[in-house]
């Protein structure tokens, strides 16, 4: 062992001790994920099934992402199917699926039915 490598070894041991003493690293703010607490069911139009729908969807993303869509029942159903097939959403039991679709269909119908509002790209308006 040369003196240089002994000195390097001592230095790296000292460095390791500093890192160990520092404890767990704080998580940088930009790495923090969406937390459902950012939104409440009450932020969205009242209606039967609203809370169930809110909690079924906000396990993964904001409800705003849902609320800015306008679709018919079949399209909503396909959208949820996509969540299950592509994104690993647990399948909703048939009864819950009906409740969720009732709310989405009634609250967020296709935009064409609302005069003056064209189709909006959900990824640009988010
Ligand atoms: C298991 C996770 C998960 C759940 C639960 C979930 N989604 Fe998603 N969803 C995603 C991911 C991932 C994306 C795409 C990434 C993004 O835009 O955040 C997405 C995107 C979307 C989009 C944007 C357009 C699209 O097709 O990509 C819509 C609409 C949508 N979800 C609807 C819903 C609805 C309605 C529910 C509740 C019934 C729901 N999601 C529940 C994971 C989920």
C-alpha cells in the first residue's frame, strides 16, 4: 500500500461517515407526487355518485383530468376500461361501475352539446 492510496482510503471513509451522519435525504419539492388532498369532491358538481367517482379516480390522478373531458356513457366506459387495461386500475364491481358511469354521463356529457365549446385537448388545458 502506498501512502497515497492510504490517504485516499482514509478520505473516503471520512466522507462515508459524513453521509451516514446526515441521515435520510430530504425529498426535493419537484419530486413530490399528486396527493388527493389537493382536491375535494366538493370542488366538483354535486350529483349522485360524485364522491364514489372522485375517490375511484383520484387514487392515481387529479379529478380535474376527468372533469375536463366530455363523453357519452360508452366512451366513459371505454375510458375506464383503458385505466384498467393500461394503467393497472383495479376493476370496479358492476354496481360501482354503474354508479360511476351515471355520474360521469350526467355531469360530463360530450362537449358538442354545449354551445360555444369545442373539443379541448386535455393535455393542453391541464
Ligand atoms: C390505477 C391508476 C388510475 C386510476 C385509478 C384511474 N386512472 Fe385515469 N389515468 C391513469 C394514467 C396513468 C393516465 C395517463 C397519465 C396522466 O395523464 O396522468 C390516466 C389518464 C386519464 C384520462 C386522460 C385521457 C386519457 O385517456 O389518457 C382520463 C379521461 C382518465 N384517466 C379517466 C379516469 C377515470 C374516469 C377514472 C376513475 C373512474 C380514472 N381515470 C382512474 C391512471 C388511472
